């Protein structure tokens, strides 16, 4: 019987899961899938590593099973494999670890309480991340659980990079730049040495271009600066998030449009970004396929902000040896990366248009003095790695 680790990534209306072997230093994927539409029309699907569906279930329209019901169904599904697999631990992506957690940690009641207290710093993420934790504590209390934090990778940043220019008493309350997508950046930092040892040991800017987008400066494998700050709405424009705003914009919305905190929250998290600018869609693939002026404006603004942040992050490291693109905007022939200029601020690479991520991981020309790479991220694998280490040596330091 094979010992296995369950990696969970929970959102407001879905839970993504992956099952990994736990018997080696490199966990191997066994199956994965998701439960989506938790509060409207739930659907469960599980796939093998080749992407072939091995199990599906749909609930009637209007059904709400919540995170607890989704976890219960997933646990029941895994019990069908109990003659083959023994579930030995579950690892969770937790968006915010605050100042207290700079590495993954075994979960107990005290940890759950501490993470719940961080909800004001990530109100749209933290409660949903913790929901499967609570469900498993109730349904499988003997199962070890591990919290893996999106903020932890960035705790290596210099104090100046984490600071806002605010009064000290506010900073002491935890109002500072934390950075997010850390599990993705940590995976890239672990994968790059095999592709480009020189860049991995040097200065890299990684662009995580998913529906939630950000960029990170990494020097010698450690986070130096990131575009996201106190919350995951800062930095680049995203699918529906505004990215960085002049604080005066928020004051204007309050004073002139009479918007309260919740209305502003909804605007900057759910109605802005690519969707807000284009008026069409939050999906980059849809926008790149459209001839509508709004679609082009949204793409152009997104690319412009990538270029600006590239220069800013390179300045934080006094240069750059390689940019790396990752995330889920890697659809063939439909990537905003293709619109980056060939001589980007005299810092970037000469892109090989024929490669562009389709012919291999390198997308820069052989003559380019700065290499460029596309590396698919794997946050679930990072969760499995951390979980395995902690359950193998519970008292070990990450």
C-alpha cells in the first residue's frame, strides 16, 4: 500500500486537489481534480496524471454543499482507493501567514485560531482557505495537516522592501508589504537551477500571470521584492482586480460616489482589471482573440504594467539575468508575452518568436545576453514537498 499526501487549494466556490506519493523525496502525482460550483451547481471531477477523467459527479442546479460537503465527498472518493493508497497527511494553501509564519507549519487548534485572526488582511481568501482545514479536523481528526503560506517565501525580503511610509503604530499592527503567490515563486526558484544555473544563482524576475497576477524579484533563490503588498489586489492589473491604485482614488470614490468599504472592495476585487477596462471579459484568451477597442486597451495596459514592474524589480536587484514567465496564461499563440518589445528597457531578452514557450522552456534567442524562460508552475507539488518534510520530521525546521 502506498502512502499518499493530499494537497488542497480552496477558493470561495471551489476546491482543487492533487494526490501525491509520499514515499520519496520527490512526490509523484497520482491523480487530481476539483470540486467547483460549491454553492450553485456542484461538480466533482478527478483525473489521472494524463488528464483522463476517472470519476465525475454532478449535483442538481441550486444545490449548495459548501466546503464541508466537498471535503466529505473527496474523502469518500479516496476511501474507494483504500486498498491501494493510505492517506497520511493533507497540505493546504493558505494565502496569509502574517508575521508569525515564515515557513509551513503543522496545524493544530492554536494555529487555526492564529490564522483566523489574520482574516482582516485577506478577507476574500483566508476564510475559504481555512474551511477545508476545519472540515478535515471534524471528519478525519487523526489526519496530520500542514499549512503552506503564499506569504512565507517573501519573508526573506529586506525590511525596507516590506515597509509602507506610515506611522510606526500602524506598522506594528501588521500593515506592511507581505507579497503573495509565494508557493508559485518558490517552485520556480527550485526548478530554474536545472535549466539555467547562472540565472538561478543570479537575479531573476518571475511573472506569475494567472487570473491573479504578480511579479517577484528573486536573487540567489530568495525573494527580494514583489508587486503585491498588504493584500493580493496590489500590483499588476489582474482578471478582475484593479492592481495598484493611487489612494486618492479610493477617497474620491468615497466622497464623490458615496461608496462604502464593501462597495469599494467589490469594485477593486471583482469589477476592475481586464474585465473592467475591456468591458468584455477577464480572460486574456478572449481579449487577445477580440478586435474590440476595449479588449486591445486592456491587453496593452496589462503589458505596459508588466514592463514598468520589470524595470522596478530589476532596479531592486541592481540588474537582471533572466525573466521567467509562469502561471496559466500560456495558451499557444495567445499570450500577452508576445507583445513585449524586443529591447525592453535595455534589460530584457531578445525573444525567439518561433519558440515563445512552444518549443521548449527557453524563449530567448541564443545570441541574447539575457535569457528568458517559460516554466509552468506547480503550487500543489510545493505543498506536497513541504507536507512530506513536516510529517517525516515533525520537529524539523523548514
